[in-house]
């Protein structure tokens, strides 16, 4: 049963005129764009250029999934959000800009975390998913939901100066699990908050994803199926790797063992975090942790203890706590002889993740009195010394 293509108004014909004079697009192609339904997961670094260009291109129905709020640290790369938007829900900020660019586009807001419980219900109403996420549990979740529903997954990821993009789960092509059958061990791959990212990088990768989404809708060109595009911004070089569908893939292979969505945080070994976590919140201190206020009290009393900062030297230059000894996490295992195994030791990093791993290293080597400063230097800035910059 055929459906009648949507009619382009006089204003739309003028708006999309540079599309309409392309033989590969034309009126029929623009009608396909207007009829398309695309779900964008994430309105951050990748989602910012994606949202702007998909709206500008005339994709008729765009769904947004996000539950975060705009933070000052987002503004260096998430160009859909402005300074005045700090503190606003990202989904509202993004939808406002997209609607301003093109009022003909319908925006559907899903202000939730995508989970195994809601992913299939949300994704089923769209033609494809464009993945703008930044964590492994959600990437595996999006992949598996797309495979189960038969929806293309336009994938992109970024870190520091490098990015990659491809199209998964499309017409017999490979899926994310074909490329990454297992997630990396927890903590092995630092997040952008820990490792940094060049602000311009998500623009490049997000535009590649937007291009692939538009090509899939129009049915033109050669999609990035079975090809992983790698981008090195420092070298300004693109290269390509061939991807093949894995016949033993547990979700898209010949003998599937995954037939429903699973617990992806457990699968990736990543603890669940409460949305919009705030270092100012009063939460229970777990065993092996110490509050920043207690560390400050120890310093003020002149208690004998060693405060170790396991961040990188360039982070130490941004902000530091007086008296802290800098030993980057990657060096702590070979610098144990600099420390007294019987001493009272407190370790901190930016937010508490790396310092927790450092505590584990010391305890495994016989250090008995080691505690992790809860919340890291961000909590120190919030609760002890607001003059310490946050980054």
C-alpha cells in the first residue's frame, strides 16, 4: 500500500531550492526528507551539529532523546547550546534552536535516559537512529534495539583528536557488536571529561553522520555500510577500514543468542549513575572514601597524612590543592617506593573515578590506610574553596 508523499509548500520550495535543483534530490527527494522520521540519541557534542543540519535539511520528524542539562563545559563543542542556556535541559535548548532554523520540522522530545525498558518503544516509531551518545552501555543498547527492530544505526564517536563513523545494522551489513564483541574493561578507556576532546572534532564527525542519514533517506550515493571511517584531526587525515558482518555475532549472526534487550550497565561493568548528579548533594560516604570537608579539616589541624593527586600534569596546572603530591594514575604503579605503606594516604583526581582506581592499586600492593577523596577536586571547589577553577 503506497502512501501519498507530503506536499511541499511555496515557502518550502523556496527554502529547499538548492536541494530541488540537484537531480539526485529534486522534489521527490525533498518529499522523502519531509516524510522521514529520525531519532537522534543525545544532543551533546555529536548531537549539536546533527540536530542543526537534519533540521535545516528538512527532515520532517526528528525525535530527541536526552535527560542532561547544559553545563559551561559543554559550550566549547556543543554549538547548539548558548551561554544563556546553561542550566536548561539540553533537549529544550536543542529543540528551540532546531525549530528556529526550520519551523516546518516537527520535534518530538523524549526527556528520559534510554534504557532496556523504553528503547524499543521509543525507537519503533522512527525510520532510523543516529547515535550521538558517549558511553558504551548506551551504544550497545542502541545497537541491539536497532538490530531487533530492523532500523539503521548511524554511528559516530569522538575522543581527544580522533573520531570514527559508520552505518550499522543496514541491509545485511555488520552491527556494533561485529566490530566490538565485548566492551573494554571498565576504566580502560577514559571519558571525554577525563581525556578531553578538541571542540571542533564533533562538528566533523556529526556532519558525516548527518550526511549518511540524509543519503539513507534519499537512497543515493554509497552509504558507510561495511566501512569504518577514521578521522585524525591532528594529521588532517581520513582512512577507512573494511568491516564484515560476523556470522557468530550474538545478535545479528546466523545463530543469535540475544533476542531481547539486556542490562547494558552490567554487561559493560559500569555502575549506574543517577541523572544530573551534583557534587554538592549530600550522599553517604562509602567505605574507603573521605569527604572533601574532612580532608580540609585534616589539613587545618596539621594531621600527618599524604595527599596524592593522580590527575595529569596539564590538569594540575588548571587547578590544584595546596600540599598535594602529583603522581599521575599511569605512573603510580612504578612509583610505589616513593610512598610509605604505613602512612595515612588520601588520593584525589577530578571527580573520584581515577583516584578510586589508584586506591585499588595501592591496596593491592599492601597499603592499608588509603582513602579516596569523594567527588575529587570538583567537590573541593564546590564545598571547600570556590576559588579553585572547575573544568
